[in-house]
C-alpha cells in the first residue's frame, strides 16, 4: 500500500507538506503506524507538488523551485519524503521541455495534471478539459515520457471526465499507452466539483482495462473511508488530500488499521456501471465556485461537511506545535499579506476534527494581520 499526499494548489504547499510529513507514530496516531522499516514515520510515501502551469515558455529553474522548494533538498521534504513535481498544460512539446528541466532539477518523477477544474485553465485546454481529448492526452504523455530519463517516473492524475465519465477508460488507456507508470484517479468528473460522493467503483472499471498501478483518490476522510475506497476501487494505494489536512494522523491510522494486503484486492462489482446509483449526480453542473483550485472564493468551498466531530487521530496538544512550525515556514516563504490566510485555511479544515480549531477559527476569523496571528500562536491558545 502506498499512501500519497495530494497536490493542492494554494493549500498543500511546501510549508504544509513539510508539516504533515513531520507527524510521527507514537504521537497518538497508533503504534502500528511506523511498523515497517521502509515506511516513512509520517506514513506518507510520496508528495505531489501543486501544479506548475506551463503556457508558452520553458520556465526558468527558479519558477520550479518557487512551487517546489524541495528541489533544493534533493527533491525531498525536510524529513525525507520524495516529492514529485506536477505540470499542467496542453502543449505536448512545451510540457516535454519543461518536464525535462523538472527532472534535471531533481524531482522524483513528473506528474501530469488531467483534472484541474479551474475555468481559466480549462479555457486554454488544460486540466480536466483534456479529458474530452484522449488522443491529445496520449500525445502529451508520450512526449513527456520521451523527454525524461527512463529512470524518472512519469505519472498522471485524472478525474473521471469533464461533463460525464463516458471517456474515463479511453483516457486511462491513453495515459497507459503514452508510457506513464501510474495513474491517480480522483473519482469524480469536473462537473461534480468537490461534491460527495466519490465514485470509487468507477476506478475498478478502469482497473479492468489498464494494467498500470492505479491509486484511488477522493473523499477519504477516515480509516473507514479508506477501507471502503480500497474495497470499491480494488486499489490498495490511496491518495489523501483534505482528509490528511483535517486530520494529520490519518495516514498513520490507515496504516495501523489496514495492514498491507497480501495480494491485490479482488474487484467486487459494487453496482453496475450504468445503474442509477453509479450515476447519481452525473451531468449536473458543479455547485462549487469555479475559481482556480486552491483559490476558491469561499472558505468552505472544498472543506466538505463540517460538524462530523469524529475524534482525530492525534491529540490537539500535538497539533499545536505543528501549527508553530508551519507558521515559521509560512513566515519564510509566503508574502506577508497572504500569511494569515494560509493559517486560517488550515484551521478551516482542522475544525472538522478539532473543537479547539473551531474556537481558534472563530477567534481569528476577522484577523488578517500576521503579527496578531503570530502572537496568538505564541500565547499557546491554539
Ligand atoms: C484547494 C485544492 C487545490 C487543489 N490543487 C490541485 C492541484 O494543484 N493538482 C491536482 O492534481 N489536484 C488538485 N486538487 C485536487 C486534489 O489533489 C484531490 O484530488 C481532491 O481534493 C480530492 O481528494 P480529497 O477528497 O482527498 O481532498 C486540489 C484540491 C483542492 C481542494
């Protein structure tokens, strides 16, 4: 089982990648978390950077390093988790040139974004818009694969489709034929936005068509979600996004509760592909703001249901120091006027699990001054 940390533009940046990969078993997340020697103490095997948008030029090294400062430290987080840079664009030649540079800079592979729902990106034919054009997807993956050394993995992250999922198999096959070595499937269409549920059972359909390792993604907030995602998709490997930001002990808890399966999980049909249950919500327009991922207009646009109050896997006493180290990194890397927003975004997700984060969020809601937030952290009121 591989557990990957999702790319999340504007949220899961260098500072939060660093922070979430500092979590360790023994901090309350479950002793089995650190069991296998090859598993990183945080339970995370690999991170993916936020997307680096490729429009019309070969980017200079500093542009890659801005999004992925880990390139300065061997392509790894400070605690040693490999990070794979993600590219977003629609021009095969330009993507290939930039992928080559990214690989030279030391990225642990190149990931290609075929899922971004942002209007501005889709208007230019990138992100999830490519899911209507499997032939172009194939050309992009092939060009990138040819451009980077054989030892550098090329992977892709896709949604199930743009308006509907009828070309999901074609897209997965195009990615495989292009020479990628892994596909992460965010089990929703662009039209679904971030509206639950995630259609994990559709990943099982893709597994029946392609031989590549697939990784299931979407709506994994709890150990039970992870178990159900594995069963429905047939994938043992999972990518965790908002669930890990809301509950930083989630990866370790999943490892503790779901030991490595001895053999690939057999796929059991959950429902017929075209049954009403599989199609619930398909074709509906997104209710989420169509702002660029990570710059969504409202604080709750992608936080999911609040108020579930499931117990977190780490006590708040362990989260507070993480907030401190996160804040220190934000102070080094983020423009002053955006710093308060970064902390509030994380608190916004943490409050799904932690009443203390809810209190902090309410207290800090109207504060935009970095000094005030720093003072609040120092007072230890988190
Ligand atoms: C704020 C935000 C930013 C995101 N940015 C990216 C991105 O840069 N690249 C990408 O492939 N997916 C991006 N995604 C999608 C996530 O990687 C993931 O597929 C999605 O959140 C579903 O997983 P989750 O339910 O575990 O959060 C983003 C999602 C959110 C909410």
